[in-house]
C-alpha cells in the first residue's frame, strides 16, 4: 500500500466520523438518518481528497524551516517543548476538575501554551542557558579543533554580489582582510552567464563583475584562489555558497541582504561590505566646520543640499544662494534614520566673527557672538 493511499484512507475515515458527529449534533432526529449518512459520506470524500495535500504541504513547510534553522535552535526548542509539556502535565489534574466542557478544553490549551512558551524561551535565551550548564565551552572547543584541522581555516568565501559591487577590491588592498579569498568556479560561471545576458542592465553588471575580479587578482595584497570547491546537493549558487561556508567553517563575503540573513540563521559568519561602509563613516560633530560644494536645492525655502564623499546628505539652511560654490558650513545637528544619516548645517559667512547656528525646520536657533575676550555669549 502506497503512502498516499494510506493517507487518503486515514483522512476519509477521520472526516467521515467528524461529519457523522456533526450531523447528529445539528439534528439528532432518527428520521434524518439519511441526511446524516450523506453528510458523513461527503466529509469522507473531502477527507480522502485533501488529506495528502494538507500533509504534504505541512511536511514541505517543516523541511524548509528545519533546513535553515541552526542545530542549536533545534536542540534548544526540543528541550524547551519537553519542559513546557511537563509543566502542562502537572497542571492537568487541577484543570481537569473544572466543571463542564472547561475541564476538557483547558488541559489541551495548557499543553499548547506551555509547549510554545518553552520553545520560545529556550530559543531566545539558549546562549545563557547553555553557558550556565557549560555546553558553550565544549562547543567552542570542538569548533576550534575543527578549524585547526580544516584546509580552509584562514580562507574567506566570496559571493557574486560582492564581486559585482567592487568595493571588496579596494578593501583587500587595505590589509584589513586576512587569509585567502576563495572564489568558487561556479561563481565565476555565474558572472560569465550574467555578462552574456540579453538584458542590458544584467549584462553591464556581469561585465563590471569580471572587471572587478581582474582588478582583485592584479592589485589585491591578499591571495586570490579560483577554486573547484563545489557541492552536488543543490544547483542554486546562494545555497551552494552557504553550504560550503558552513561545512568548511569559512566566513562569507556578500552584499545580498536576503543571503546575509539566511546564512546567519544557519550559523555562517557573514562579512557584509555595506555594514563595513556604515561602520567606518567619519563622525561629524555639532559645531564642526566642513568645506562642501552645494549642488542642489532643498525642499524648504532657501535650503541647499551637499554630499560628503561617502554619500551622506547635508541639509544647509540658507544655502541656496551658494549653489555650485565651495562653501564653509557649520554642523548644527546630525540625524540617524533608517535610510542612513543626515546632517543639518548652516553657512558660515566669510570674514565674519559671528557664527550662526540654524536648526532644521521646527527647531530653535541660537547665535554665538565673540565678546572680545575670547569668550562667546549666546544671544
């Protein structure tokens, strides 16, 4: 008997019983036996039809989730569920004494709630719990021993997106990257496939990636290796990179946000060039003077816009009159937003001893004047 036929039979029986019970609940008159019987047959046919699809969908969803979950989360979740079910079992006796239908429903609800809470608590606090029992130290020792016996112990795997971005070539010349940059041959093949695409935008991206790869091999001060390392379990490039990085305990350089998150969920160390660029942006303090070129008009009346070398936008009060000019500005405030950092400033008038500070719209303005004794008073 095939598994699908078995599932259909089980689903047919269960749905038929449910239909029979439902029919008698709605109308217990014996004269309606034919209607109840027909309802049971209809429910049985429905169960035989949909049960394999429901179970297959649930199994695919479960396999997909288990594939991306780290082993530590699976162990912690299993332990948490067991602890939660033990607590629910201890509460079953007093909850079963409740009158009526409450005594039947509340023990089931307690098992579901405490099982779920046990999983969540253990997964969220697994590091502290494992450290309390000394399990983290053992895991770290095993990982260190594995890295010592690994041929790729000081290697970094490079993703296609990082090569196309090109900044990895500049970063590799600074000396911040240690070890060998491993570029699998299937990544090189993907770059060539993108460069041969019929779409102009993809073709330009692919050609830029090949140019950056040539620059990386010529100018990088760290070793570059085109490797034949591969895995046959999947044909998707991202999945190959994540599995290879996990198996060989290699960090992965990528600019792909989704790949970054999936790799982190599977316990792979990710080096993101975008996060590095955010971390090394220069710090600008209030009151600091900067020389910029005002290139655009702002949204508010009289405002001008300028940009730092890293792309940070500066909103300059009364800066419109200095359009397309090199101007000295004074920073009044910085604002960190989801999209990035913004700087608010005002123009410093040349040849004046006064500094005017203008807040952004809605803020307060203050002026500092030199009182002639080297001190500044606020007006």
